[in-house]
């Protein structure tokens, strides 16, 4: 059971309620709605990552699931398995995805990235995408810490709305 209460949807600021209408009335969003001063900014940032044309959905979902696995976040895994499957992430990673995932693995496990790993990812993705990659890792790594800290329950039926 979650260590913090989940805010009622109708108590969230209007922009955040609109976000939940698009993405789902998930426990994670109701948890974040407990912080009304920052929840709208968090939602805008999350929307930008989920809608960004920089990464194909398959790569984005692979990265999110890898971060979830490395941080032990059952919640993130449960919410992103469906979108990952829809995006075709059940197939073996291609070389570009492998380069990105190698960077994710090193960053999440050692909190650093060796030059060779970084250079491989940069060559495969380019400057904009590598920048977005580390920002995406930051978002979901931090979110996993929050979810684990509050022991957030996985939603029984609600799933993340498709971008």
C-alpha cells in the first residue's frame, strides 16, 4: 500500500487534470498531484518526452523499461510494457538501440559513462538524441526512486494512455 495518499483527480490543477485525461488517471499521476505547485511542469516535461520526435517510440520504451529494470520499479515496468510491445520492442535491439542501452546500463549502474560507450552512443544517435537520452534516463530514474520510496501500488486496470 502506498505510503502517501493519492490525490483525488478533481483536486488536481486543471492543466494536470487535462494531462491525466490524455495519459490516464494513474496512481503515479495522482501521487504527483499531491504537489500542485510543480505537477503541471512535471506533466509538460513528461508529455514532451512521450511525444518527442527525436526517439522512435520503440527506443524510448526500451530505455524506460531498462531504467525500470535497473531501478527495480515494478510500477514503471507495468505501465510501459504495453507501449513497448505496441512499438515493437519485443524484437532484439538494433545497433542504435544497443548503443543507447549500453549507455543507459553504465549510467544507471556506475553513475558514469566511459568514453567508449558515450562515443558509440553519440555516433549512433547524434548530439540531440544523446542529450535527450540522458534527460530521459534522469526522468525515469528519478521517478523510479519516488515510486520505490512511497511503495506505490501498480494500478489494477488503468494503463498509460498512448502518446
